[in-house]
């Protein structure tokens, strides 16, 4: 295939896919959902769904990509003309996520800038006040989100190989070590162990449709599923590589990062805010409110905080690259325009949408959609509605239209596929039915 850069090795693929997976989903979204949705029960549901549903969908997407050698936009249509719409549908989701992802990325940069310029004490003095002040400003958050998007665009222009791979190799391990160290610190603080108990011991009486849907949405978001990202990455993967093994490694990185981040943030809520329900339910601001308080109490907190936010920023950037890549690849292919032009176009659209999302915190803060603030609504729309629908359609496509045997052959390709029977039953029956039941149940409840 002309013009397609291949990953230089299987490890390269795992690292790039893990870098797409590990991002704000693990460090920002997972901890606040875990705190809000009952701690242990959320963690438990998340883990079960990640190794079953997440595993099956991830394998399917990568196999579709490698089989066709096409980006998501074309891959489905290549296998079956009538299913081209799935390629178009999968394009919509990254376009919605990217703008709000860059808004959060912008917040991270703003926090990083405060720490780097030695102003951490201002942040920590009134952590939730500071969060509200910076997010409700009219212009600054837009500028920061714009910078975040511009940096993502620059990385994209350097191509898959050069841009991303280098950054990921050293970044992920450093970040995990930092989070783990801070987690140990928070756990031993007074109150920290109550946080561990809340986070780790599932209370099954709290299991509900909402918890399952939230955990499922988090699996999709965190593993970068149901958006075509992995189909596109799969199309770059060499036929020699073992897909099943790669998926297991990507899952280990991703789940590991999320679980460790939870061990940091949830005990911190108990140590610093007494674990009150309002603190646990702080939502998207949770990480931004808790972390500065942690850094304020440790030796060299400003330096550690600065390194932490820089790492978190880079993790977010490598994920944003994958979100940005999907529409760029599709537009460049479809309209036969230069990649640079496509990058510019996507940049402008995403910035415009980021402006709207930011206004949801400032001049349009009274405006809500079904009682949700704009960012929360876009997040919910993607993760709890569009992604489950796309996941169901992907299962139907892989399990019934294409027949799993075709993909199983692609997955096996020279190596053994250990979970083949499990995969077969999951993709045909269990996964689509379970996702559909949860979705229909919750939609019927909210009408
Ligand atoms: N998985 C990333 C995270 O956890 C976000 C992300 C990157 C993503 N690419 C994606 C989410 C594609 C959905 C689809 O931060």
C-alpha cells in the first residue's frame, strides 16, 4: 500500500495504541466516575467489562483494520458496501470528543503553567475556587484549548512514526511511577485507608443500570473503542504481529493506569475532603480540585506537581493525536486533498466547537441540555449513547454480516488465538445483547 507507514515493530504498535488509550480517560475521567458511582462497585463493573466487552471489541476493530488495510472510514465499506455507513458513523464520535478533550487538555496546561511558574500555593489555597475561576473565564480557556489543538496538529503533521512513537516510549512509565508514588502517599494519610476501602470493596447493593452504563462508557472511552481509531491503527499493523497478545498488553497498560489513578484520587478525597458525598460527586473538576491539595502537602510539591501536569499533558496530547487522526485521514482520502489542508480544516472546526464548550462554563453557564451543562452533555452523548450504539452495530457487523470466522482467520494468521471460542460467542450473542439491553433499559427509564 503506498503512503502507509508501518509500525516498525509489534512493540511500537503496542506503545502507540497504549498511548492513544492512556490519557485523560484514565487520569481524569476514571477517577471522578469511580468516586461518583460508588467506588468499589464501579471498579468491579469496569474491570469485568474491560476484559470481556472491551477485549472483544478491541480485537475486532484491529482485525478489521489489518484485514482491509484501510482507515475506519473505508474499512467497513470495503468489507461490505451496505455497511459503509458504519465508517461514516465512527467518524462522528472523535469529532465530538476532540473539542471537549482539548478543553480539558487546556485546563491541564493552565494548571501545569501555574506549577511551572511557582504559583502552586495560589492554586492550593482554594482549590475548588481556583478551578471555578479558571474554567469560568471567557477568553483564557479558549486560548489554552486552541494551543492544545495546535500542538496536536503539529504532531500529526510529522506522521505516525516520528511524532508519536518517540514521545510514548519514555512517557508512560514515568507517569505511572509518579501516580503510584503519590497514591502510596495518599493512602497512608489519615483517612486515606477509608478511601481505599470505598474504592476497593464493592458494595453490590449499589449496582444499577446507571453504574453499568457509566462503566461501559468508560471502557469505550478509555480503550479508544467504537470510534474507528483502532481500525485505522490496525491498518498500519504488520501481518506478522499477534493481535491477541497486543490487545492484552494494551489492556494491561490502560486498565493499570486507570486503577492506579483511582488509588491516588479516591483516597485523596477522603484524606483532604473527608469523603463527603458532595466531594465524591464533584464530577469533571474532581482531579483538578484534589491534586493541588496533595502537592501542597508533600516535599518539593511544586516540582512534583509541575512534572505531574507535564506528563499528564503529554499523555492527553498523544491521545488527542489519535482522535485528530481519524477525521484527517478520512477527509484527506475522500476529497483527495493534502494532509496539511485536512489538518488545518479539522483544527478550525475543533477550535470552533471548543469555544462553544468553553462558553458552557462562562457566558452560557445557565444554558443546559436535558439538565446537563454543555461539556457534560457532549460527554454523555458520546460515551453513553453513540458509542454503545456503534459497539452494537460493530458486533452485528462482525458477528453476523462478516461472520466471525473471517476475522478469526485474520487474528490467527500464523499464531494461535487462545480466546477464539470466547470471542465467537461474545461477538455474536453476549456483547450485542448485553449492550442493547442496558441501553434500552436506561433510555426507557429516562423517558
Ligand atoms: N482513550 C483516550 C483516553 O483515555 C481518549 C481517546 C483517544 C479516545 N482516542 C480515542 C476515546 C478514541 C475514544 C475514541 O484519554
